[in-house]
C-alpha cells in the first residue's frame, strides 16, 4: 500500500545536500535516501545531521560480505538510527539472517531491512554468461525475493512493474521499494522501465524512490508535493 515518497539525494557533498533540503519549509521533512557517493564522501556525520533535522533515512549501501562482517556492520548502521537499510540477497540466507541480528537494537527495534535482488544493470546475457545462472531473470528475481522474505527481511527493491508480482509471491505485507518513477510527460533519463507516481500507488508499491524528477526540477518542493499527492492519491 502506498506509504511514502523517498527522495534520492544523489549529491556529491553534504553542502549541496543541505542546500537542497534547505529549500523545504521547517515543518516539511521528506524521507530521504543516502547512497554510497554521499556516505563515502561525508561519513556518519551526514546521517547524524539529517536525523537531527528530523528526516527519516534510507541508507542505500547494499551490503554483501560474509555473515559475521555484515552482522557487525549492520550493528553500526543501526546505532546511526537510520530507518531503512539494504543488502544484496545474493549474499544468501545466512548473511541475511546475520544482518537482521546485527540490526536489532537492545530494545528490539530495528531499521527496515530491504534486499536488492538482481541489479537492474545486470541483463539476461550477463546473468547467463557471467553469473552462470540459467534461470530466467524474472524467476531469479522472484526466487531471491522469496529467500529474503523467508529470512524475515521486510521487503525488496524492485521495478514498479514487478511490485504486484512480488506481493503475490511473497505476501501482501512484504514491502516493495521502487525506483524508476517519472512524472507523466517527464524526461525518462537513463531509466528504462518507468511508471508515474499515480500508477505506482495503484500497483502495489509501498515506497517510491524519486531522484532527478524532484532534485532537478525547477521547483523541487512543488515536485516533491506533486509526487506525494499523486502517489498517495
Ligand atoms: O534520478 P532517479 O529517479 O532515476 O533516481 C533513482 C534512484 O534509485 C537513484 O538513487 C538510483 O541509484 C536508485 N536505483 C535505481 N534503480 C535500481 C536501484 C536503485 O534507480 N534498480
């Protein structure tokens, strides 16, 4: 069910990120996604600053390592008080369960844990010839999603076009976090399989991740409000 719009803060520095967020009025605190570029450049300080400003944070670092390393890294991220983190389902079940353990705080609370199935940059040829996976892409994605659900993860990152099928296979409460969102009549850029916020809201997406249609808009605050209006209906 349509829950919230997450703005992808794909900026290289904290200064540019804060300048962007400063355009929003005091009482309006969008859910934001921080990725590798900004986190590796600025470190945990940028997370603390955004939490202090009242934003919910999806920390998009896509962890993938041996279970013990992921458990310990997730414990560190959990202490940063982020709201959503992710990992690669390709790390397999033991790693996913270790991640959940590491994320769980002493009081039992934890950030949402979302799995990446196959990267959208991996095409059918790479899947077969380089990863040596003979199963068709769609089945591979759904199978990884089911593994994540069985391990107790909260959801997957997927295309808005896959959201309904993920729900069908993994259960209605299994979350779908979907990039590839564009306004009607907007520029698709490098995204190929796209959907409008309104369609995404009607297609089983729980969270939409919107970057350039908001960050590059002439009026980003209005673009954000439009995305929320259309997505939540
Ligand atoms: O600017 P745009 O709306 O395309 O940004 C979408 C965001 O979602 C970017 O941060 C991008 O890295 C991320 N993403 C994606 N496709 C995926 C996974 C993540 O576009 N499959």
